[in-house]
C-alpha cells in the first residue's frame, strides 16, 4: 500500500476494525456452538449415571440417542475453514 492509498483509506480504518472484531466474535461463537466436547462430556456423565444406578437402561438409551444425534448433526453442520488463497 502506498502512502496516498493509506491516507485516502484512513477514514475507513475504524469500520474495518469493527468488522474485524465482529468477524472474530462470530468465529469464536461458532467454534463454541459447534464444539463436540460438551456433548462428549455429557455422554461420559450419562454412562457414569448408568453405572452408578442413577438412571435405568431405558433412560440411558433415550438420552444416548439424543446425544449421538447431536454429535452427528454437529459433524454434518460444522462450518469448514476456507482453503488458503
């Protein structure tokens, strides 16, 4: 970028900065939303509840199916990073 270009685009710098921050916020929110770790943790806790006798097999099967469906949905719908230019 030349000096003239930098001077002419200087008034737009705050807008570019805000846009960058918003992009970062959206990316972080998507990473958290599509993160399979909480669902995997729930599966481990569910299995422990079954082992401890806190829930029966029927409840375990129902909730396990829900969590596995959620994991499958996350895998199918997780945004993929764009390839480098």
